[in-house]
């Protein structure tokens, strides 16, 4: 198991020293901020980054921008999103990244219309049909992230906001290139971590960790909310999880505080086994 963090808002180069100084062994590069836009990962930058990661013994992954919508209703827009992920998979291969974390997408429409989510899911599946063969060839898995539910009167509908929906999708796509990144904060406001772990355990490569009140997605430092981290880490220990636990918080001091808090729990669990 690796302790990692999602690298934002600064460029990944600015986090290399930070990672080593604070004992992180994995970095997930977030592509939302302008300095991390995919177009800026030219061949020289990729080559230099790969060398630096290797010298420091850091593994890496990418996090696609969260507004990216692989389930968009408009075919031309969806095709552009697919093309973006195709390029991202190629860059990830060149950087020797372990996986690419991707939000599944969303539908927009009147909330009482059930077909809005059904259509969005159909579109996501079309996108996966296009992308997974490439991910298999490049040997760079796509890790779908579960999303928190939105209010019932919202005109946006997130996909994979329940463990049942995630389980059904995984059952339809047995590709070894389709993995899961369980966002613990999202899971805790959508039925609990255990429900998502039960359907995705065998395909989970990473976790995103942050705390909340189990009702809203707040991105608090672990230990300052209501999530039972001892129970979650105990499950990971008992089931032999060997992926990355990535802190997903904005401030660097919060990244460090989260790791230290979770490390103490992990050490106590390992000592008591």
C-alpha cells in the first residue's frame, strides 16, 4: 500500500521535493489547473518528469479534469471528450503512469425525467467501448471514480453515485483495463464505503481520502469530520489492499496532516494484528 496525494493546485514539478520530504510515495497529477492542461505535457517535459519520478522512487497516475463528460448527450461534444482521454492515455503511457482516474460523467435535464440518467449511462458505455481497447493496448488502466449524489431537485445527474450502479457497470465491462478509484468522501454520502468496497474491491487501484459529515461532500481533513477511518483502514488491512491511498485536499499542510492522521491509525492497526 502506498501513501499518495492528488497534486494540485501547483504543477507536479513543484511537488517532487514536498513528496519526498513528507514520505509520500505516489503522486496523482490533477489536470484541471491551467499549468497542468494536457497540451502542456510535451515530450521534453514528460521525459524530464519520468526521470525525476524514477530517481525519487515515486509512482504516478493522472486525474482527468472533473468537468470532462464522457456521457455528454451531444455526440460531437462527447467525441471531443473521448479524444481528450485518448491523448491522456498516450501521455500516461509515456510517463509510465499506473492508471488514469476519470469521472464517469453526468446528464443534464429536468430531474423528474428518468431517461436523463439512462441516456447518460448509455453514452458513457459508448465512450468506454471506444477507450478500453486503447487502454488495453497501452497497458494504462482507466480508473472510474464514484461520485456523490446531488440534491433530488438538481438538473444535473451524476453517474456512479451508488454502489449498485457501479457494480452493474463493472459487470458489463470485464476488461482488465477498467479499474476503480473509490472516493471515500463521495462514498460516505452515498450509502457508505463498505457498499462501494463490496462491488469494487477486486478492481480498486486507489482511494481518494477526505472527510465530511456523511451528508455533504466537504473535503475536510480526515479526523475533523464524521467518517470512521479506523473501520475503513481496518477493512483495507484485512483485505490486503495494495493500491494507493491518495489524499485529495487543496492546502499542502492539510495533505500532510491527513497522511499523518491516517498513518497513526494504520500503525495501530498493524501493531494490533
